[in-house]
């Protein structure tokens, strides 16, 4: 019975330790600067269907206003040089921001892999310790059974 209480207390201590420990995600989120968070949100926004749809609507309106409708003051006639300049500027800023976000994602993946490895090593050690304790309990029980059998044979 004493072995069982030790076993249960070990499990409870392990769960309490795991509950108070910060995750790799918490640590990474706290270490990010404002610029890094901004770059991640820009990259996330530019990689969404919402952005593509909004940009498509803007381009369609731009073309309609400059080609189809007869507007006296067209600001960007066909072949839309100003529109190409806007897209080039957008791409020039978007590419490095997206690359920064990807680099941070690689850092997050590396941190997660390291945290998973540490967790696996800790779990392996705990399992080995529990296996040793279970073996000790089994040996203790077998010794008691053998002692009982010997007592029965001597009687």
C-alpha cells in the first residue's frame, strides 16, 4: 500500500509541475517585438483570401474608371503605368516582410521541436522511474507470496 501512495504522489507532483511550466509558445510570444508582431500580422493578412478579393476589387474599379467609363480626368490610362508602380512598391515591401515572418516561423518550429524533445526526454525519465518503482512493487509482492508459500509448506 505504501508503494501505491508513493506512485500516486509522484504522478500528482508531475502534473502540478507540468501545469505551472510555461510553454514554448508563451515564451516566444512574450519575446516578440512590436515590429515582429506587425510583420507577422501583415504577412498573415497578405496571405489571405480577403486580401486577394479586396485587391481584385480595387484593380477592377481602377481599370473600369480608367478605361470603360468616360471620365474627363483619367489619372492612369492604359497600360496602367501608375497601377504597375503601385504593385511594384507593394511587392518590394511585402517580400521582405513575408520573409521575416517565415524566418520567425522557422524559429518557432525549431523552438517547438526543442521543447518537444525536452518533454520526450523528461517523459522517458519519468516512465523509467515509474517502471523501476513498479518492478520494486512486483518484487515485493513476489517476495511476500514466496514467504507465504514457504510458511504454508512448513505448516
